[in-house]
């Protein structure tokens, strides 16, 4: 049988680990949400760039090379 003081110490350690895991899980969730936000922002910029670029870059290069 494990002494009560040792049981309390082990329980305390397990509770501490559980708390730390919860904190890490929260940070991971926030990081994932931030990544999604950045990906959405990037996709918006890519769309804006496509709208302002009337011709593909390869065609523009050919035009400039022939003029």
C-alpha cells in the first residue's frame, strides 16, 4: 500500500500535468485559429493580385521581349 503522503504527492503531480496539458491545448487552438486567419488573409491578397493582373506574367514577358 502506498502511504497517503505519497498518494497526495502523486495526485498533485498528475493535477499539475493535467493543468499544463490544458494550457498547451489552449495555446495550440489559438495558434491554429491564427493560422487559419492568416491563410484567409493570404487568399484574399492572392485574389486581389489576380484581379489587378490582366495578363499572365508569361504573356507579359513575351510582349516586353518583342517590343
